[in-house]
């Protein structure tokens, strides 16, 4: 089983922002609504599925009162779980767990997130894409929020502020770094 994931550190998602994200996923064939049940699904603390209206899920995401595990559906039997966690002072991390997805399905999720980042880069603090899960044990909260900078392994793609990406050690030699926009740099592993 793979530990592949996408971690998107960003400004907190509003209720309307979540609904816009759901629309973007829908355009790529990924639905917040379960295809057979017609409702959204959250996972509770025990991992059980809890049916909920999409509007209620959007409201809970916008309130940012607790971590949420949201399921996005590719088919009635294939989903990607996204964990919304919150940082003080308006930060959020959306972690998409890609295990169990085919390479094409995982690429589709990645494309949706990359489109969102490219459309509104000002909302992004960092984006980490690791298709193999090699960096799953890295404490990305520490890395993104200003902690230690030495990385033993690198993900496939990182988008970080220019200053932060320059602080990361030798791992950058395993790929190339380019300017993404006026504030962010992008690293792509070779």
C-alpha cells in the first residue's frame, strides 16, 4: 500500500470556497456526493462514514472548528480522503491521501489541486506532492511553518515561498527549482 499524498497549506477555505472546490473537482469527474447515496460523507473519529449534506460539510469546513475527513468520490467504490486541519492565525492544510488510487486517478486529483493553486496562488503557503509516499514521515508542518530545513528525502513536487525553498538543504539537488510566481518557487524532482 502506498503512502502517496498531496498536502496543500493555504489560507483557510471559506464555505463558498469549498463549494467552488467541489465544482472544480466535479468538472474533473470527482464528486463530493457519493454516486449512489447522493450525499456527502465525512469520516468520524472511528473512521465510520457519516452522511451529510454538501452544504453542511461546506459550513463545517468554513467554520474551521475541528479537523474534518472528507471523502471525494471517483466512483461508488473509489474515493480519496481529504483531511482538513487548521493552524492558528488563519492557516489550513488539506491532505489528500492517494493510497488505493490508480496512477491516473491520483494524477486527476493532483491536476485539480494544481489548477486551484495556479488560479489563486496568493491563497497558497505551500504544496507538497509525493506520488510514492517517500516523504510521508517528514513533519511538513515544521518545514512549511519555519522549522528545521534539512530533508533526507524529497517529494515529487514542492511549491514554497522563495526564501523557504532556498533554506532547504541538499535535497534540492535531486531536482530543479524555478520561479512559480512573484512569491513562490516550484521544485520538481528529477
